C-alpha cells in the first residue's frame, strides 16, 4: 500500500468511528449505496419521512412527529390535538436485517415516564409486533418493560442508558429465527423466534391469544408513538 493510500485508509477509519459516536452528526448515504443489497440504506436521513407511513391517518403525522435539526421528534401528547395518534411504519417489509438507530429519551418526571419503542415483524394493518422497548421512569422498572427488553417477553441483561442529554445507539439483528438486541455497543439480549423459551414466554404474556405471535417470515418496522418524549436520528437498515 502506498503512503497516500495508507493515509486515505486511516482517514476513512477515523470518519467511520466518528459517525458511530454518541454525539455523531446525521449520516447520509451516496446515491450508489441506496438500495444496494448488503449495504446500508438510510430510512431517516434527518430531512424527510419518505420511507415511512402512518399507522392511522397520514395527516396525523405532522401533529405527532416533527423534524428538527436533523432529529425526528415525537410530539408530547399535551402539545397535540386530543386523541391524535400516528406511529410510523416502514413502507417495505423486512426479514433478515440489521436495523440501527440512535435515540434519546426525555428525562422522566414524577408525572410522566418517557415511553416509546421500535417494533419489528409488525402485523399488517396493526401496531402489533415484537418490540425493542424504549422506556424510562422515576424509580425501578419491573419485568421485561425496560429499555432494551423484548417487551413483555424477555429482559435484557447489561443494558445501560446514557444520561438523558446524550444519544444512545441501538440495533436489532434478525437472521432466520435468531434475533439480537444491542444497546450502546453491548449485546443485551438474544433469542430464537418460535423456540421453546420464546413460546413459553408468549404463553405468559399479553400476546398469548395471538396465534404464532412473532413468527412471521417478514414484516414492517415501526417507530412507536406513545405520547412523545422520544427522538430518533440516523435510522438505517441493511438486509442480509
């Protein structure tokens, strides 16, 4: 390798590391990378929601979500019309994928928890799916309902939120029936969809009356509107 090429490689490595930091700027992809199999595709690039649609009425999106300074901010319930709701669904369905996003939760108060989530293998025409929980409240969170958990099914281990003024990095990996949850560089949960432990957890959960819950071959991904107090950036996916 020539000296010039070594310098270029070092520069690219430093740029890649900077893009993964907790204070990373909004990432973008070149046109040649968009939609390329095995390559990352930005689903939210800080400027538009072209890859997303509402779970309710499309006109509800502007009341429930705002794009500010490259961030996707879920509007607090008290700052929107009463009863208006809109989670965001990807326009495409996915099966084997790695889904990465950065998130920040508002600091909870005695009156308000900070509650959201990312759902995957979402059922058509619903908001029902497996959920990477995003949640913070004053006091301890019981059961599989804390950040990084598979909501109402499995607890994460070693999950640690950064201070509320800092961004967290999360990713969901799905390959066949194997799924993983990562938080801030740590794998905090892995499980097999349809496995014995999975089905036993389903039988004890609120999903017990949904046949074959979480075992769809493919599905949409959803950013949950749970009354605001959550924000996202650098949302991207690559398929295997």
